[in-house]
C-alpha cells in the first residue's frame, strides 16, 4: 500500500512538472521593451506638402503590451529634430518676407493602440501563426518643446501610423513604422523673432485645425520580449 502511494505521488509530481513545462513552452511573452532610430520631418507654413524635405533624425524607446495575437498597447518616448525653410518652395509671405527658416528639437510621448492584420506570436490554443504582419496604430500624444516667448510648451497631438513587425527569434522583434502626428498648435516652426510670422502668416488672429502643424517620423526598431503574465486564447 505504501509502495502504491509512493508511486502515485511520483506520477502526480511528474504530471505537474510536465504540465508546467508545456505551459512555459506555449506561453506568450506579453511584455516588450524596444529601441527606435530613424528620420523625421515637418509640415507647416514653411513646408506645405513635401514629405522628407530637410529631414533630420529621431531616436526613442518604447514599451509594448501584447494583449493577444492581433492587439497591442504601446507607450513610446522619442526625441526628434526637424528643419524648414520657405525658400525651398519660393514662398513669399504677405509682408514680403522670404527665407523664413527654423530648426528645433522636440520630445514626443505617445500612447497608441496597434492592430495587427495577421495573427503574430504564439498561442497555446491557436495553431495558425505568422512570423510577420503589417499593422496600423492610432492614439494620443504630447509634444514638448521650447517655444519662443512662452517657455516649454506641452501640445497634444494625434499620431497615426502604419508599419510592419517581424519575429526574428522567439523573443526579438524587428519593426518598421511611419507615423504622422497632427498638432493642435501652429507654433512648432517658431523659434525666435526671425520666424515668428510662421505662427500666423496671414494675420487672421486664429488658426483652424486644418492649418496647424504636423511632424512625421520614419523609424526602424528592435524589441525584446521579457516575460509572460497570461496566455493568449483565440
């Protein structure tokens, strides 16, 4: 009888160990940390429509929480440089001023929701699995920069993005993303009295949402999955 109980205990312990091994083997890593680097540019009164004109650089870091194989939430911080010069396009402002230019840096903090078009990652319950997927992202952000005459400004922006992810290994993910940030302000290109006209070129006293500034970033990323807190279920 004692031998039977001993064998039963051994079998139970073996089953528990095997179950734990299977769970760990199929668990999804929900938490990711990553680094980004790329290029940035601005659209506004010194550059109306030309993308990547006088492009500069951007770098940042992010944390991503993978909700499941399709959805993720990401918090990202980045620093970006941008430049503009109205002479690039022959712009002439109402007061006759030409050659209006600027150069500045800003810090951007954003919280976005990502939607993967394909199921990417591992799931204990879902056999279909892809190593790469395109995705879109939408969220809200805050641009922080030193504005002429007003000190540091904290301006809300709306980031829109398209990108792609590739699982290089079980834990390493490579990415590519192009994002456009719509500001609720028209003073991104104002750094001093020499370019103050860019805040209200036509002296209307107010600026509509469609006329506020934009900035954009194109970057590559590498991220590492850290640990799991839950399993995905399809």
